[in-house]
């Protein structure tokens, strides 16, 4: 009995705990920020969502800003027009898994299949080759790490905290303005129950970037430019 328990604990540590420590906490092989002094990245997770994503796109369009949408494969399939619109308007789609189940909650084959279906959905529907992956809640396992070989694994350097119960558009702008540094990858959401608040913060955020001379670019643009100038996450 004891060897079985020991073996199960060992498997759990190697396949679940170690990836979180190495990739999430220590940031090994994961991009959290770029190094271009006049650029920042806005990233929006959990969409596309017909209630909010169109408004995000309208506001970004007014400011001529580009962003990265970490979409769920299941929602790309459900709202193909939105996924297409994201790409047509010059933004980037990154993958955020298939249906936002916790990466530890699914068997390996389901995680791998979900990521593969999501990649094909973005290729087929939006006509864009996905280059980025951010796991739900930023949680890694051995399975989502292996299933995303060939993609850039991206987390964030500045969480917008739009998910907090007492978040307001003003609190989001204030928090980000206080902590903002050039090269930041900012985490926000266009597909959460609170995303109506997030989108109201968007004009204030874009004005803040403008005042500081920061241009918003997609994560792939930041990666390509950072590759030329030096190390990530510095
Ligand atoms: Zn998410």
C-alpha cells in the first residue's frame, strides 16, 4: 500500500507541482514581459464573448491600438465571426485552452486534444496561425507544456486585477498606471462576468499609455522585437 501511495504522490509532483514551480513561479521558458522601452502589450483572456469583445474592439479601433486576445477554443467555435473580426482588425489570437477547465482537472489526452482542436479552430476560422499559449489561471502541468511545443508560452508581468469583487474602471486604471513599466504584458479579461467593468477602463488605460509615450502592440510583435534586443523578463 505504501509504495502505491508513494508512486501516486511522485507522479503528482512530477506532472503537476514541478511544472507550476518551474514555469509559473520561476518563469523558466515562459515569457512574462518584453524589453522594448516604448511598448506595452494589452492581453485579454477568456473570450471571445459577444457581450464584451465587440466593445473592446471598437475602443481599441478608436485609439489605433493593437492587442492580444487569449481565446478559448470552444468560444472560437461558438463565435467564429468574433474570432475573425479580432484578426481582421489587426489583433492577435493566442490560445487559452479549450474550455477553461483547470489543467490539473483533466486527463492528459483531454488537455492535448483540447489544445489541438483550439489550434485548428483558430487556423480555420480566423485564418491566423496561433503562436502563443497561456494556460487557464496560468497553471501548468506536464501535459499542457508538451502539447504547446512550438508555441511561445506567455504569462504576464502586470495583472490588471479586474477580477476582484470591488474592481471599478477607475481602480483598474489607477492600479495599472501605478505599476506600469515599459515592456509590460498586462493581463485583463474580455470574457469574464466582470468584463463590462474592464472595457470601461480601456479608454483610461489607453490615454495613460499615450501620455507616457507607450505604444500598444501584440505579444508576437513584442517577442520579435525583444528577440533582437536581448533577454525576456529582465
Ligand atoms: Zn482565463
